[in-house]
């Protein structure tokens, strides 16, 4: 059986697939590349924001401190130096990072 004058063989099937793939890639490269460049940045909404807990260890700005919650080892970031046992709340979330602040006891 012939399709467009090309005999149906494994070699012709592979060549045809290769040609169609190359043609598709050449035609779609620029539109797909442009779609990747258009990114939207927006703040993540999370139910963890506002969560309160006690610091497991001392924290200082610039020092890496970790807190394990829900099976994830979160990096804690704080703008002030705080000691272990201080009650804090989550103010913002990034990927793997919790931004925290001291809870006002008043």
C-alpha cells in the first residue's frame, strides 16, 4: 500500500515522523518561547499565614534557622534577634521559607 507515493516501510515511517517533528518544532518554536517569557508574579495565598508557634532555637537576621512542620523543613527568616521559646507568627510564605514576627502579648 502506498501513501502519497511513499511505500509503507519502517524506515519511511521513521523518516516521516522525524520530518513532521522537525517541521512542528520549527513552526512552533517562537510562539512557545514567547509564552514562556510571559510570567505573572503574584503573592501566594496560604493558610499558614497567621499560624503561631514557639521558636525551637535562637534566631538572628542572616542566620539560617529551620522549623519542621507538616513534613517540610522550613527555613525561618526574621528581622530581629529572638531567643528559643519566643512565640512567633508567620507573616509571609515563600517556597520553603517562612517569614516570621514576634506575637504581641498585649
